[in-house]
């Protein structure tokens, strides 16, 4: 992989990239307030559950299949986008994925002008596509000629580092401890990525009841720091 691609991946995966990910906890805030997540060990379990049951089951496969479909098969891409929305029981999580995806897409249209990105933006703004974060990432990585494996690893890192950032604001944990948790969780990502790349097309699943319930209950919390 060339230096230019490495730098592009780092920029897109950085927490400073202005898509608004800092505003969403994806249910972690609920888990902390309900004392289901209280320390670094619990946060690690939460992250591992996300990697196995969300990234490995739906977001990762959707990203790869988007890269397979783009740019020739827009019908398939739209189907994947709608299916990914349908697999999310929580309205807040659907909203956050689409909000982050739209911000990422608009930023990338400005940074990397390409007809494929512009067409996806037109389809999202017209309502034909939902613009889920994983789908937008798939299109962006395709435009930048990033390999499927590198795209999956970058997406997983971005999602996990965002969760760690949220955990630092929610739970009584320190920077050093959370970096160790992130390191340990990332160690298991390559195996999940290999599994995703071996799967047949259209193999999206969803079964993460703990995360789903926390995400659905978030809107009813008495006080909230995050939007999801």
C-alpha cells in the first residue's frame, strides 16, 4: 500500500475527521447509567460484543458488499443500504448511522471530487439511499482504491476508537486503561475481517440484544450527554 493511501486511511479514520461521531455512544451511555458497564473490563466486553455481533455480522459485510456493487450496480447498493437500516431496531441508531454517513459523504465529495460520490449524495438527498455509515465508507474506499481488507480494518478502528472516546467521558476510567482495552480489542479484529471476506454475498445478520435494548432505552434517560 502506497504512502498516499496510508495517509488517506489515517485521515478518514481519525477522530478529528468532522463527521460528528463524538456526539453518539450507540447505547453505551444507557449501559453506564444503568450500571451494566462500570469499569474497563465491562467496556472491553462491550467492544468485543460490538466487533462480533455488529461489525462482524452486518456493518462489515455491508461495507464489503457495497465495494463489490459500486459503481456498476446501484440497485444492489440501494438494497444493501435499506437492509442495513432494517436490521437496526433502534430509531436513534438508524438516525446516527445516517447522520454520520451523510456528513462523511458531504466532506468526501469536497475532498475527493468523483462522480460516484456525487451520485451517491444525490441518491441520499433524494431519499433513494439512506446513506448508512458503512455503505458510505464502502463507496469512499472504492473511490480511493483502498482494498477490502484495509477498508474493513480502518472502519473497525474508527468505530472502536469512537466508542473508547465515549467511554472516557462516561465511565470512571483512565486514558492508559482505555488504550490497553482498545489494543486488546483490536487484536481480535483481523480474524473477524478474514471471516467477513470469506462469506457469501448478502449474508447480513443482526442479533445483538444487549446493545439493541440499550440503544432503544437511551431516549428515555433522565439526562443525556450523547445523541444515541
